[in-house]
C-alpha cells in the first residue's frame, strides 16, 4: 500500500539534549568525522487507496497539527514514499 | 556545513505503540485517509569538511552500532543531505 513519509526535526534554536548526548559519545567510539548531531522523528503513514493531492494535503495538516509540536519542531518534509509497493 | 541524514524505523514485525496510538487518534481528528502509522527516528550528522566515501561509511557504521538498536530497528537510509549548504 502507498505510504507518505513525514519528517520532523527540532527547530535549530531549540536545545536538543539527545543530539548533544550522541554527538559527545561518537568520538569516544571512534567516530571523529561529525561535529554535531540532531535527532528528530520520521513517520510512515499508510494510505488506503491512491495518494491524491487531497490525501497529501491531509498528511501535511496532520503533520503540522498532530505529528509535530509547532513551538519546538519544524516539519521538514511530507512526501510520497516512492519505495512503497 | 555538509550533513548526512540517517533514518531508522522499527522492524515491521515489532509492535510500535507510538505509531498505533497516533493511528487510532487520527480519525478522531478528522484524518480518515490513513490506515496505519509507524514512528521512527531521523538524525542529522553535521560533517567537518567534505563528505568522502570514508565519512559516509563511518556514518553507516555509526548508524548500525549507535543510532539504532539492531534487535528492534532497521537503518532505512544513510544519505548526504543535498539541501545542506
């Protein structure tokens, strides 16, 4: 079934303790190429039937209203998952 | 600075309580186009200097060893963020 991918990240100015914790742990494990890490969320929405523009718009609204907290997060992208059968 | 995006999702056979909770809430808020929701993680790794194949390989290893739990999660993709300046 077709899927829509929604990606949500913390706003750049917002403190990201999880990302900071990972960024400080990476060098200790030998990963020295990365100067920063930020952690966000990725959602897969399974769609009944076809992904029409109306369904995509509904996903955008759900992303803004339910899947993210607009005070601290940005919806980075809402796109059709080309890999989904 | 260049960035690498790492996407991690729960394995299909693994129960995803967060995804289930969202999927059951969506219709109550008027979003009726979606039959399922799964929630995973999205990481942005900021890279010092250029993203060479060696740096990308290092990101793949970090994704498998640190950014995901191989027992319950799959690394969906590790890619260069084309939008990053």
